[in-house]
């Protein structure tokens, strides 16, 4: 076990954070043993997904909260969310006899937007997942649209997440934020990452100017729900067919995820923003799955991605039980 920890400590360059020969090193080793034990117990069950060691293997649940980024809603934000939802639903028109949601038809076509996305990035210890989720969704929808015009055939676009961290006043920089607030800010212009690179900490000033604005223009966003189309797994799929989505998920159990199709239970937590970028069916297991893109680097999961089984038993796609937090940016 100690040799495994030493190799892991070297591979993930943990010596930059702490020495093995220190009190911190011993405490981290204890947590590493606990996580490795959980990984081994899980993998012994031979389920549809595997867990493995990654950059979080010496951390407990509290320590990993810094790598999330959807902060708890304030009373004012809760009122804003409720006001956004007002008028989208009509209680008197609800049909008590509406049929239970069904599994997708066999002829549902797979959707995969991986090819229009920039390389997976790493938010580091800054709780800026919301910014990475928003920028990746904007990048993907922009490239998808340009390719439809015969442009950017072999290229992708990487936008600035640091701009959101430094400049958006309605989000909490490295303390988390909501995706729609970040997108509302970006309607004023978006810089490329090369012109406003990511630092992983909030800068003292906002350095965005119109002179470094890219050609990407965000005009708005649309939700996976509407008054005319009640929330169902199909409403998420319908929006996904248009392009990559930004949404939030519960990461419980995903911190040790390595590969395969995770069959995690749906919960009522939503602490982390990611992108839903594909829907498919696994030929080997027959499982329907959603493919998620994370902002924890390529050493996590399937080179930065994860596949999550779709749960139709409760009428929703597991990990997407907050469709009012599932959005697609509209770009020009």
C-alpha cells in the first residue's frame, strides 16, 4: 500500500503540495488507503462501471468541495429562479391522466457532440466549474453552427473562463455561481482563452475589453423545459439534439469514477456544473447513457468524460433531475 501511494504521489506531482515525510503526508496516506479500499470493494462487484485512482484519491469529501462550484442559493436567487419559472407552467391545465414516461423508442438516434468541443480542461482548486461548463457549451454550439456553414471543419474554439471569474459580478468567482448568470454577463462579449488565460484564482481587476472580444456572440439561452413542453427525458434529448448543454449534477460517487456506464442513483443535490454532450446506447450492456464532459482534466474518468445510465423508472434521466438548470446557449 505504501509503495502504491508513493507511485501515485509521484505521478500526480503531489510533492508540490506536501512531502511524504510530514504530518500532512501521513494524513493524506490515511485518506488514500480509505479511498483505495472503496475502489477495490466497488470493482469487485463487477458492475457496469469501474472506479480508480485519480487526483482526488488523497482527499475526503469536504476537501473535494473546492472542485465543485455550484454554491447554495441565496434567498434573492431563489426568488429569481421562481420568477423565471412563473408563467411556464399552468396548474389547471395539468392532466392527471397523463401517461407515465416511457423508455426511448428503439429508433432514437444517437447524438454525440464530442468532435465540436475543445480539449478537456482542468479548473484546479478554484470552484469555477460553472464557468467551464458555460464556455464549453458556447464553444461547442458555436463550432457546430460554423461547421454547418462549411467553416472550422478541423478546428475548435477555446474561450476564456478567467474572464467570467474576474469580471462577472453576479457569480462568485472561485466560490461558485450559476450558469445563466455567467451567460447573461457574456452577452457583452467573450474573449478567447489565449487572450485572457486561466489562472485558477480571481484576479484583482477585470481585464476584458472590446478589443480582445472574439467573434463568438452569445444572444441568449434556452431551457430543457417550457410551458408547451413539460419536462421529460425527451425534452432533455430534444434540446441535446441542437447542441451541447450546460447543466448541474450530483457528483456523489463520481469522484472515484474511472470508466464504464455509471448507474448512480438520482439524488436531490446539484453542486457541480458539467456539460451533457452525447446520448447513446451501449452495445455490450444494452444500457442507454448520457455522456458528460467534466472540468477535472484528462486524468479523471474516460479522459475527462463520463457515461451515466439513463434512469426511466422515475421519469427522468439520472444526473439531469434538474431540467430547469439544463440550458443550451444560443450563439451567432
